């Protein structure tokens, strides 16, 4: 069996189970949920005018304005995590750094503690040894996935959320990393709950990875009632150039229990400057 076939088999297994009807009597009430994925660009002095100290307030105030209930961030270094925690006072956060503990870049998940609570959480490495700090396959850097099982306080509904940053170089690492995430979902999601997989996948929509993934997951953009903003999500801080590369996604398990009301790529700017080299992707959905 080819690797491509294995990926399709894994996808079929996980999301066949996710399509099953959830008979939990606590989940009969619909609730709105807003979700954002945001590669905030690591703090590096060589960015000059676009370095983190010059844009941290802009970025955090943008998040505060949209107030997502759940937000996955990528490339967040420890000092950036501290800045976001200080600014986002209604939010708690889960996740560890890719170099272990509070070291290296985070693929963390912030959540509004007034709207949702976390029941279970962990971070694992996208490698053959996922339970310890490691680098997988042909990746240029260690890559991680942080996940949580969240309960929506108003309706008591539950949802799994996985946030990751796939490698930007290794094609094998991208495919194997996503396959590992899907296998983790199979192992964890025994109650057939809705699932969100989001982050910077570092591939465009016509890639093998996205085409395979979409056979058993919904791209939130494809099923949204309202779509707004740029198609591309990676701007590279190049304000004068069109943004065409779409590499940031919010994917949803195929289920009659999830409806996407709005999908937006938020291209806010001040004085010809963006708050990050990626635009955040924001959705509003209904869990039925």
C-alpha cells in the first residue's frame, strides 16, 4: 500500500466515526463558537520595522476586537506568549514550546475562559517519537501539535481542537505529520465529537495534503455562508504586493452538527504595516 493510500485510509477511519450521530442528551442546544488561527511571526530583530515590539500591541488589539472564543497561534516564542497572556486578560492558554517546556516556538491554543473550559490537553511532536522533543522525517525544524478537549459553557457541548504548524521544507514531514495528527484524533475521539484541525500547514489548496484532507474534512471556507477578505493568507510583510498564497486553514470534521456562518481572512493594516507576515483566519460557526 502506498503512503498516499495509507493517508486516505486514516482519514476515512477517523471521519467515518466523526460523522456518527452524537446522542449525548446535553448536546441538544445549539451554540455559536468563533475560532481563529494566527501565525503571529516569531520575534526576530532582523525584521526591523516589522519586529515584534513594533507590532505586538496592534496584533493583540486586533485579537481583542474580534474576540475569538478559541485561537490557535503559531511561531509564538516565550516572550510573545507572555505579551499575549498579559494583553488577553479573559483568556487562558494550553501548550508547550517545541523545544520542550517553555522553550522554542509554541503552537498554543488560547481560549476565552468565560465561554469555554478545557477538559484535556497535551502537546506532541510530529515525529516517530511524538512523546519527546524530536524532529521528524525531512523536516527543517521540530514541529508540534497542541490539542484540547473543550466544553462550551453555555450548552455543555464538547469539541476537540488541534493546532499545528507543519514544516515549511519537508514534504514528507508535512504528510507524515498530518497523518500522525489524524491517528491521534482516532485514538482520542471515542465519543465521536466534532473536531477542528487548524494552523499554518505551509501548503496551498492544490497540494496533495489538502486534497487528501478534504476528502474527509471540510475546509471551513468551502462551506461558509459568508466568505470575506483575501484569498491568500501569507503576506510576507510585503504591503505593496498582492497576497496570493493560502497556507493557513481551519478544517472541520464532516458533520451535520457544524455549520459555518462566516469565514474571513483579516487583512488589517496601520500606516502600511501588517501585524504579522500572515493574515489571521477567522470563522464563526454553530454547533447544533
